[in-house]
C-alpha cells in the first residue's frame, strides 16, 4: 500500500520541522512549503492526498489557497491550522471544504489523530467529482470539434490514452472528461506527475507485486482497488519504467502467463508537452510505449487558435463564480473581452483561469470589469492615430504612426523621458531626436497641474505580516495584494471576503483608534498602515485582514519594511493631489481644547503641540514631507503610548487587551516605565503618525500645512469632513 502524501503549508519553521518529523515517523510521505502560491504550484504539478494549511501565508492567504484547491482538486483533503483564527474563520474554512480547523498551539497527538481520521474516512474521488464536476466538457473544449469527437470515442473503451499539447491547454481536463464518460467512471482518478514523483513511488502505484510460483497473483490474498492512473509529463518517466510499462500494456488482457509485471490500474492516461515521436527517434522515449498510444492519441490545440470562444468562456466562468462563491462580481466589458481575444495566451487555458480568478478577487467593488483591470501584458490600449487619412504615401503614414506611438508612451510614463526610453528599449539621444523631428511638446512637470499630478502606484507582489491586535489582543495579520489602477485602498475580511474601501464615509468610530465599517464588514486600528501607504504614495492595494490591524511594536516601521519588500510599481493611471484652497479648522483653540487646522501651502507638513501630564509635558514637533525616506526616519518608528491609569480604564472597557510591554510606551509616576524612548519627542511624532493615517481616508495625498494641538482621531476625522464638504464637493 503506497504511503499517503501530505503537504504542509506553513511559514513557521519550528512547527514545520516538528510536523515533518512526527508525520514521517507515522509513515506518511511529507512535502512542505511556506508560500501560498508555491503551494498551489506543488498541488498542480503533484497533488498530495492531504494539505495541512495555515491561514496567514506569504504570497496568498490560506482561505484563497483553500478555495483554489477545492475548485480544481476537490479530492484533496484540507486541514486548516492557525493561531490567528476565529470562530468565523473556522466556519468559513469548513464551508469551503476544509475537513477540520485546528487551533495553534496544538498537540502533535491531536493533529496526527485528525489526519488519520480524515484519511481513513476519505471519500472516493469519483463521488466528489460526480458532485462538483459536470459530465460535459468545459466550455473551452466545446468549440474544438476534433477534441469533442475524440473524447466521445475514447470513452467507449478502456484503452490507454495519450493527450499532448502546449502547457496549460487543459490536458488533464480532457483525460478526466474521457474517464467520467466511460463505463468505469466510478473508479478513482489518480494523478501522478512523472517530473516530480520518485521512480520507486510510481512503480508501486503502477504494478502489482508478483509472487514467485504463482500464476495468478490474486490467489496470493492481495486485493487491489481498481484505479485509473493519469501520468502527466510521461516523457520524464525513467527509461526502465517506460520499458516495464510498455511490456505490461502489451500483456494487459492477454492470456499469456509469461509477463513478470501486471498493471494495477485498470486504465492509463498519459500527457506530454513534447513531441514524443521526435524523442522516440532520438532514443529518448521508448518506441514500444509510444506504439501503445498509436490509435488513441489526442492533440489539444492552443487557446489562441480558438480566440473567438474566449468571450463566451470568460462570461461563463464569471457566471459560475457568482453562483458557487455567492460573490458580487460585475459584468465584464466589451473592451476587456476584446483585449482577452487579442492576447496570445502562452499558458493557454490555465493562464486564462488565473486572470479570471484575479478579476473575481479584485473587482468586487466595481460596476464593470474594464480592459484596465486586466494585467498590463494583456491590456494594450490601442493607439489613437489622428490625421492618418492625410498621409500621401506609406512613408508619411509610418511617420504619423511613429509620432502617435511616441506620444502614447510618453503619456503612459507621465512624460518622463527616462522611463519612456526604458519602455521603448531605446537610447535617450535617439528618442529626443524623434521628439524634435515630430515637434512633440513635452509639458513642463512644474507647470502641469502645478506639479500635483503623479502616476498611480501599487506593489509588484503580495506580502504578508503577522502580529496581534492592540485592542482585541487576538492574533491577527495582514496580506497586501496589488490592485489595478483606480481601485483605491481596500480592506478585505480574511474570513468572509467582504470588503471596506478606506474612505471617509466608512469611518464607524474613532474611540482610541480609527475603525471602518461597511455592511457587516469592519476593521479597526488602521491608522498606522494607512500612514505608510500615504507617505509611500501607494494608491491601489487590497489589504486582507482580520478584525484589527496588527500592532507590531506600536509603531509603523514594520509596515514600511513590508511594503518595501513588496516593491513599488507605477501604473498607467494618474492621480492629482488635493490642494488646500483656504483655511479649514475643527475645534476651538481659544478655549484650550483639542484643535486641528489646515492651510494652503506649496508643500505638505504637519506640526503637533502637546500639553500632557509628566513625563510628557509640553512638546512640539514639525514634520516636513520630503519623500518616504523622511517619513521612515522621523515618524514611522514613533510608538503608541498610554498612562498606567488610562490603560487600566481601557482594559475595563474592553480595549488594549493586546497591550504588552513591548508594543507600546507605558507611562506612570511621571516617568517611562517599560522602555527607552527612540526620540526625546517621540510622543508628538506618534500623534503625527496617526494624523497621516487618518488623512489618507480622503483617497489622495493632500498638499497643505496641518497644525494640531492635543487633537486625536475624532478631531482628525472632523476636519476631514469639513474639507470633503467644502473643497471636494465643489470639484
């Protein structure tokens, strides 16, 4: 009996090491990874029997991994394990198909018992596929007449089948479709990737163990479950196994007793992206094995040959997602469909599914999916060429086209010559000569919108950070995912998938922290991560989170490191800063209460005045924004603080449950009790940090001078509403 294969997906090395050792001792074959996207790649290439999956992962969170696994590999069992979970997360994971939810820290006995129970009660793959997968071919293959005919013909017998075609064309889908329509459709369909599995493991799954002196192996007392085996990348099968498989296939069904090996599976499917005939001629693939597929070989054409079917495929896929995921997914626009049809699809159907899955994730708050929502390599805006009819010759037409081509790319790069040169892979001297030849006027960046127009920005890749909430005390984390131009900053609930745009109208409370709420979705303590996004000018981002942002060490410096790790990507769209036109105030300075104001300025700055009990006393700090480095150095490291008596009161009210001696500054007896200050004026610097975070709820950076005195989140939000009601509504 082959060992059950378990994939551990967790980025906590100590846990992975302990689990690997104990599961190997229990007789399981164990693989491991700490990255969500890499986990999906492993599952796609070599599916395990069971996945142990953490919620908070780099690359892609555990809930999204679970969704994807259950969508494409419903036969794989999944156990969710997390120390950052809640009841809602457990319920969500179970609804999505997880067999169990295990809280960290867990006992090894508990987890091994759960694994054993899940594997022993594992439902047959055929029953799961019968329930979740339709009998018909996926829509992308319905338009391929030859494929449809072959599927029908090959399902009428149990001969071995070879499916070949480019990577991502859906060869496994074809094999499964043939199997589901065959007379043995109730038998398990087992996938083996020959590029990854060890030869010994493959051998044990393919061949029965012969018993010396016995003509009939079944008389030995051994029983074998009837299975169908799918060998992907069969060209990677060792030469010895190729020869044995050819021998067994030739002997299969014959009355000869001379065969030393007998096939265990009742049918063999195989696939390859390579020309096996050419490999056979070169002596790199066994000719006798290839002969077994002579009359049952099926070629799957690339998606680009059936571009006309892509609009129907995309619409059908999104419609199915609306039903199965109960998600609010907008209709896809004609410009987006046209862009999908123009693209070459090097990874074929697999790549199309990946693009559509990302659209499902990122478009929940949109009215329509447009071409600009697609990845940049797919979205290629058509260049508007004017005066083309005035060209009197082919040479003139080429010059007109070249001029508009250059203008198009200059606009996309905000008229930046250096960036445009990189985009066009040309030298700056050559580009300047062409700009002069075509009399192209380059706008002065200092005069264009008074210098307040900038390219939108997101991250190049997803990043993750784990910690605990300051007020809830619950272990939590956040995952930052890139978003297309025009998306804005959006918080998404890790459990429910519901989203809350980071906008002023969604502020629900300002008690000791800023909390957003929209419908049933809410998130609190967002000011530190918002301050970082504000100062780094990140305009489009999805923040997947629990109920509260992690407090880390009480400052924003970890968030700075996090987004720098994700790297920045300037996008095609632009935004214009909010330029303050007059003085706006909230509070009454003359009465000595909390007060905040903003006035016109050619730059952005914040000054804060404090008048607190000792050891703070009277302190002032003025921050002049000179780029994200000035913020990272002066403001981001400043930690949150509280007085001993105030913390006691907060605890009674249900706040600050996560406050620890290493994640905030504790004050009492006119001194700092638990740490050494990072700056002598760390307290007003932290107040400025909160202001920077709250002010990004207007959706764009502001140009103006902010002055604050003893103000907090309530005053910050009050001033923002004044600005929105007076300045933004006019524009």
